[in-house]
C-alpha cells in the first residue's frame, strides 16, 4: 500500500524509462503496442549488438584464438540471427531446422557447430551437404551413424566429443546438463576410448572436445572445474596420438533477471582462457556458444491487462499473454521483472500476473506490487532468450508478433500468427 516509485531496471540496457514512459531504445513501448497489438516481443538491436560486442572484445584482447558461436536455440528469429551474422558470428545449432534458419539469415555454414543428443541421419546429411564446421557428438552410436552418413555423402565429417564433466553448475535442475545423471555428453571414463575409435573410422576426423554444463550459470567456478577435467581428457587423448585442435566451452553464462549478479562475458572468459594458457593449451582454438547472455536482456514481452480480479485470497491481473507465449515462469518458476509501460502514481496492490490459458500454471509473475488499471500495458523484461522460441499454439493461440527496435526505427520482424495459419495444413475427413 504505497505510492509507486519509478522502477530502476538494472541489467536491462536500452530498456528504460523516459519521464514515466517505458522506452526500448528511442521508441515508446506504448506506441509499439498501439501499432502492432499485444502480446508482442520487442528487442533492442543495440542491446543485442552490445552484448555480442562484449564477447568480441574479450576475444580480441585474448592471445588465445576464440571462435564465437551464438546458440540459435535461445532466439532463432531470422532478423536476430542476421544481426549476429553481420557481426561475424558463427552459430551453434541443435537441429536441421536451426541450420536452415542460419542459412536463410545469411550465416556461414563453415562457422556452424552442430550440437545435440539426438541428431537424425537426415539432419547429419543436410549438415554435411552444406559443410558445417563440426559435429559435437554425444555417444558411440551417434559416431557410427555419422561415419555411415558421411561415407554415403562421400565426405569426412569433423567431430568434437562432448564430454560430461560431472560438475554441478548450481542452476535450476531442468537447465543443468553437466551432471553424471543428465542425458548429455560422453562419460569421462568412456571419452578416451571413443577418441581412439574415431581414428579407426575413415569418414570422421576428430578435431575437438566440447562440454556444456548448463544454463543461467552465475559464477565462473563450475566452468573452471569442468575445464580442468576436459583438459585432463585432452592430455590423455593426445598421449594416445589424437590431436585436439579446439576446445569448446559451451554456453550457459547467466543474466540478471532480478537480483542475480553474473560475471560479464569478459569476466567469465578471461579466467577460462588464462587457465587454458597456463596448462599449455594456449595455441588451441577456444570455442564458446552463448545464447541467453546475448539476447536475454535485449528483449521484453509486451502484454495488456484485460481484467483486474480480486478474490478473498488474491489480486489477479489477467493479461493477454499466457504460458503459451512465455513459458519460463511456469516451467522453471523463473522470476522476470514486470514493468508498467506508463508509471502511475496511486495505490499499489500485490498482483499475480496471469494469462488467459486454462491452466493454473499459466502465470507470468507472482506477488508484484503495481498500480494498475484495466487496459494498462506491461512489459515482462528479460524475455529475449527462450521466449518466442518456446512459444506454442496451446489453446489455439497464434504466437506473438516480434518487433526489433533500432534507435528510433521499428521493424516488424515477424507478424502475429493468425488462427488461419494454425490450421492451414490440417485436413477434414472426406
Ligand atoms: N550450447 C549447448 C550445447 C546448449 O545446450 C545450450 C543451451 C547452449 C549452448 C546455450 O546456453 P545459454 O548460453 O543460452 O545458457 N529453456 C531454458 C534454457 C535451456 C538451455 C539449453 N541449452 C531456459 O529458458 O532457461
């Protein structure tokens, strides 16, 4: 029960209040909602480029060669990929679909690494045909299939072994990948033998080692632990005659959603590169695959309040975006800042911000102090990563529009999906 003060938005560069109106770069959020409707994802091009630039600067300063590969899964909209391709980034993909997106956006196949635990033979063939730089392999059987597919294609596939270093990344269990109990990676005990096996196969060439321990990680320590284990394996493999040309550190650097204080890309990369150099591997290429830390805080989901509803238990703000549009709160209990587009003064109530989908898990935020009226526009911040890419059509809801702001210009980069598009390919019975 207090007067609302203008919220500070730390960690959200280029999304800020000008007077009492929320702006994305120079564009008023309310104007975007007027023009394009809601719910709409809006991204700041400058914020994406600046986050990418932090990695590029760290790479440029390092004596160790660093190859930057954006993890497409975080946000795969063509215009977003295009922004990064134009900055010279390569890409980390996990499906043939992501590969086609990268190519459609102007990315170079020769700077694409193909990750993922379940690549199909058809996806491998596509990747070989366009000439991706490396397949990150996760099992002996996958190695055998790739060798066969490469033989059929008359090619030699470059491969890295993704090992599971068994470290606790200290993140949500659903987004932790580097524990023994996770499905990801090759067990350390099996990695050297598998490296030896690749030498016997004529259509694969072992060039690298990879690990990815999880996502939304907010300290460097688990990475250093994983790196030491990875470098131990490189030493063991090379003692047996293998030659490991690159070391892929994966992605996973966290962002500030509300109170987290993750290291900057520079502060994350510097100690890892220093450790690699100190252990005598400074002449290898180091690959990194960041996703969230490039796009996460460059995006917001704009949604309009449909109804304010108070029960004896709670105050609810029912908004027009639901868990089908942004699933992170429902799936990971993610806490994302909700900022009003126009700040009102008056009596703040504590609202649960919920969507129109018929599920009790359909909430975007809980217990937020806001001064609200029906029709008010809200922005769910930190929605640039794992937002639109995880959106679904549940309840026959078309997915949101996407808008990219560049200075004072606004570009509609994906129109709102229509219901007709949802059932366009369906067939009625005869
Ligand atoms: N490389 C590999 C092999 C990955 O599996 C991932 C993410 C990345 C790179 C990029 O990680 P990032 O830098 O974005 O943390 N949907 C979840 C996140 C799942 C991440 C899966 N793998 C969420 O919304 O939190």
